């Protein structure tokens, strides 16, 4: 008995009574890596399992209680499903061909084929919550033949005769460095291309970014820089070089950190969560510099007013007019120096208030920031 009849057409799907044949699909996810925000894609190593029936073949004498390998010399003469991958940027061929090159015969005369490929899958990302974001990515899979001839179905569907054989999507141990992968959902939809309906199966991946790396590299260092700028409130208001240097150094440090962090993501035209964090930190340090300018001017005006008051009191002093000698001039000079030293040790009113206002504002911002963005991840 010939396995392939003489009138067999390898280019036509095995339709019976003009009904489309069903292809039952299962994905074996072997590896996921190289998730890039700059190029918005990820690398997927996939083992594709497809089961179908071809009643035109004579397989009874090849069937046993266990699956058997279809004769390799006849494999090129039968109809083999061919698929398309709509949202893939690149396909790396692990075998010599991108088509199914290894087929087995199941006990119920069904054919099962295996295909292992490496995909670079497109994944449009929304980076508004970066780096506290959760990304939803899809891998689309379809047949190059429309639904009038071939219909794709998940192997794990409730009405699938092969649901005992495998689940729709199987995941091996996948360990992502910067992401946590949630549950992979199997979905399908129907799309219209060239006035024909095509069933599209797609796997939906959920990638939740890990926070440990960004906490250690971004949030904790920038918070320490902001706290470092608050030390100027405890420095004497007349020590201008120390306070200005501290504020300018803090701003330059955060600006450099912001530029480095933005180099890892594409130049999107909207603010990200990371940008909001750095902008607030830079503005807070800038306000501390502005506060010093106000405090310094206030201290100078206060000292000038005291000098004018002292000068007026000395001019109206009757004793000073009677004894205008050099000794009293030296005494007056030393009194001015003493008062200046005492005033320099006095805490400026602006600095005293800023010691409490700036930490209060920053703590409230940090609390609102993390509560808001962590709630979006749930």
C-alpha cells in the first residue's frame, strides 16, 4: 500500500467535504532574553509543535501503539503547514530550513511536526512609568492560508482532542536579569487581509521590571545627593564659597546622572517616571541655592542696619564727644569685630526654616511618588 496516493496534491491542504482542516498549535518557550528598550524588541527561542490530520495519506500500516517517525524520504512529497510571523523583525534559522523538517505519526493517524526557531519580536513599549513599568508584549502567529482552507487552534483549548498531549503554551525555566515574567496568556483573533479571514494566534507576555538595580543605581544615590545639599543649611551664611560649591556640585552630579540614565532608553517625546524624579531633585537643589541667596542678602542687610544703629548711638553719646581719643576708637573697633563674630554664629531665619521645610517636602514627594507608581504595577 502506498503511503502517498498517485492523485495526491502536496500544494493543497487536506480539506474534506470543502471543510477547512484544523491545525492544533502548542508553543514550547525555551528562552527569552535581550529585552531592549532602545529598539523595543525581545529575543524569543521557541519550539513550535503542530498537529494535523491528512486523510489522503495511507498511514494504517505505519501506525503503532507509540508514535513513529514519518519516512524522511517521503516528507518532501506531502503537504506541510507553513506559517507567518507578523510582528517579528528577524528569524534565526536553527535548522537548515525554516519549515517543518521532522514529522511523527501519532496512534490516531495524526501527524505532529516540530519547528525550532529564534525570533526577534517587535514589542512597542510604553515607557511613561519607566523604570517602574510593566510591559505587555505579544508574539503573533498565523498560517499563510486563509480560514477557508486552514484554521489554527490552540492545543490546550477545551474542545481540542489533543489537550491531553500538551498545553497551549509551555514555559521552561526562564530567568530574566532585569525583568520578572508573569503568566503567559494564549489568545487568538481573526484578521482580514486581502479580503480573506485569517486566524491569528498570539502569546501575550507580561514583563515586570525589577526594581533592585534601579534602586541601587538611581534612586538611592540621587536621594543622598539631595540630602547632601541640605548640609548648607547648617553652614554659616557668610561662608559663601562652601555653600555655593556644595549646591553647584550637587546639581552637576544629578544632571550627569540624568544624562547617563536617558542613554539607555529611546528619545521619547513624553516624560517618564525617571525624568519626573530627577527634575524634582534638581529643582529642590536649585531652590536650596536660591534660599542661600535670599538668606545671604538678609544677613547683609541685618548687619548694615546694626552698624547704622551703632553709628547713630555713638554720635548721640555725650561721652564720646568729650573723649575722641585713639583709645576709644580702638575700643569701638574691637566691639564691632566682636558683634560681627557673634552675628556670624547666629542661625539665619531662612536657614532655620529650611532645615524643616526641605526634608518635609522631599519626604512627601517620595511617598506620593512610590505609592502612585507601585499601585500601577499591581
